C-alpha cells in the first residue's frame, strides 16, 4: 500500500522494468490463484498489445523467475493451465495482511472490545505508505484494483475514527479529519465525525462552519442536502447541546430528534418573570408568545431563544402538534435573523411531524421550504 516494492529479507529486490513490476504486482494481488495469460497481458499493455503477447508474457515470467531464484525472495512462479501462479504466503503480502487485520478488527467489534479493535485498526493502517500501487503504469490495475484498495482504506479510517470517538479521544482526531474532509468532501461520515470531535472539544463555531462547508459541497457536486445525522449535529451545535460521548459503533437515527436544551439563559428578567407559573402548558405558550412579540419588535435573536424554550417545553409535555408549531415559529425567527440554514433545519423537522400527523399546516411549510431564500 503505497509505491510498489518487493523486499527479500532486509533488502529491496531490484525490479526496474515497469512491465516486470506490473506482472509481479498482478500476481501478488491474486496470491495462490492461477492467472490467465490474457489477463496478465491486459494488465501489462492494456489495448496496446504487442504482436505476440503470449510470448512476451513468457519472457517476462522467465525474468521474474530469475529474480525469485534467490532463496530470500520466498516465492516461486508455477505454470498452470493457460497461465501462471505465484506461490507465496499471504502474510508476505501487505494487501493480504491488511485484510486479515480488518477481519480481526471486525471480530473485536463483535466482542465489543473497543480497545483491542482500536489497536488492530491502528496496526492495519500503519501498513499504508501512500496511494496504493503508486508508480505502476497499468490501466487495468489502476482502474479495477486501486479504487477497491482505496475504499478499504477509507472504510478502515472511518471505523477507526468512530471507535476513537466512542473512546472519548476526540481531540486527537481533529487534524486528520480536517485533512480527510478536504480530500473527500462528499464522504458525509467524515463530516459527521469532524463535527462531533469539534463540538465535544468546545469548538462550537468550527463545528457549525464544518456543516456549512459540507452542505456547500453536497449542494454543488450532488444537488442534495446533508443527511439526517449531519442535520442532527448541526441542530445540537446551534443550541449548544450537551457534548455527548462518541458515536455509537452502530449508530442508528434517533426518532423525533429535536434541538437540545439550552444550558443556560441570562438577562431579560422582566420577561422571564412572566413565565413563572405552575402550568407547564401555559409556560410553553407564554414562551412562544414572547418569541412572537420579540420577532415583531425586530429582536430576532431573543425571539429565537424564546421559541427554543417553547419547543423544549412542548416536547417534554408530549404535545407533538405544538412541538411542530413552535419549530415552525423557530424557523421563522431564524429566517428573520438571516440564518437560512438554521431556518431550513427547523422547518424540515416541523414538516416531518406535521406530515406524520396529517395536519394541513404541512402545506404552508412546504411552500416556505420551496422558496429560493429558504
């Protein structure tokens, strides 16, 4: 995994001819399996086949046999029906050792041994030295093998980050995740992990900026909105939700996910005094009314705060219609504050509840979401 190299004992074998290197790489990737001459010729030359490709492959195999005649090389090339087979132990090939490590990590995950899984994944990823099969000018291998190897690496990285977040190692991951989100901006799982690590590290504004960057990439490249997990993290970061422990190893969407509660509220003593009643239903309605009043007066930030309180209270009361209604008001307040992304998130959550309830207010929310400024 990286520039193609062959090591015998403590030294590197000199295989300078590019076509010899391609032939050997093709056989190493299929250890213990016979490969047809036609496949090997396609790997070496692609569409630019020589006049006698079978004879040319035979000459290259002869040269490799001379190299592997060194006992330290630890392998032999056998002739099979219609082709050749390289006999080396799978544990002598990094690709196969990497896959074995991933299998071990999967077993550790089944046993819920996160510490052991993290150690095995770290060992597996330590084998990577850069772009797989770098320096091999084979169209076939670059087209069919390299993307598969790269995806295996990305999935291993993804799982490692998930495990480390679950082990509360978030601060150590931020630099790597910034790099990977820049390299793979359409891979939402990395954005989820970056936002989680930033939010848990107290970097709320950076977490929100990460969401906006991800949203821009997804909209520009794919024409889609961020997925539900990114939306959930964004809503939690907006309201300063709790910095919960790492992602679950098998995280599932949380039904009826609403913005987290506010950790504190400062100021507006006079307005707060109006909510000091025993009736929680009345308290929620008072907060919603205060939010409406603040919005009419142009104090949009205070309106957002009041509507958030109303959402929290109606959520606790289990009144789903009122939850959705307050979320719709919260979206209006966000839009008045010129926070289009937050408005859209609140409206989408409200819409999902209204649709489930079969309420006619769903149509009004759909119209709001369809507007260009939403």
